[in-house]
C-alpha cells in the first residue's frame, strides 16, 4: 500500500477528531551484534483515527514517529512480562506483532476495544449487519404495502355531473 507521507502526517495532526488517544509504552527490540537482543519499552503518545494508529514522541509533537495500519489484524491481550500488555497481530506471517502496554486495566480495555473496532474486518461486519437490518425493514415495509386496506374500499364513489 502506498501512502503519501505528507498527507498522512497532516491527517495525524489535523483537527479531525481522534477515535482514541493516550500514552502507551511500545515494545522495542534492539538486536546487538553478539546475536542477542534486548527488549525495552518506550513511552509514546498514540492517536487512533479510523484504521490508522499514529504514534508520536510527545503529546504535542507535530510529526508522527510512525503509523500502524490496522488492516487484517487482531488485537489481543498478551502474556508479557509487563502488566496491561496487549498485542496487535497481523495475518501476514512475516509481520511482527506490535506489543503495547497501557498504564492500567481500564486504559488497556479501552484501547483494545477501540483498536478492535478500527480494523476493517470489524467495519465489514457492522456494514453487513446494517445491510441485513435494512433488507428486513424493506421486506416488512413491502409486506405492509401489499396487504389490502379496508378503509375506503367499501364506499361507493359519487360522481357529480
């Protein structure tokens, strides 16, 4: 997928309302030349708009450090050394999970809910459900229109000459 960096960066910081925002700690793995790697967590300001999750160095940073496109992903709680950790996992076998840590239980639950809603698959389910409701509403409306009306059918018309 091609993204225009400038327009995406503008969207990240423009006045359009965020679906969710807050501080999270992001797992960062650094590989050392000796073959082992160290895991650390960096505190970042995250902003969710639609299915785009931006992260910034600080709350008032003008440029996002990065972006996670929430397509074909699942959000799940994960057993990490850190409490209140959750992961964004992608269907793509090569993609690494994005592990994030919230400050508490309520914040974690709010993020998991918001991120789960943001994925396209969730939107597709919502659209499907709404289409089904619309179809049922149209059927019942059509059924109402077909049923014979009693009022007015038994009266004789008076013609005036």
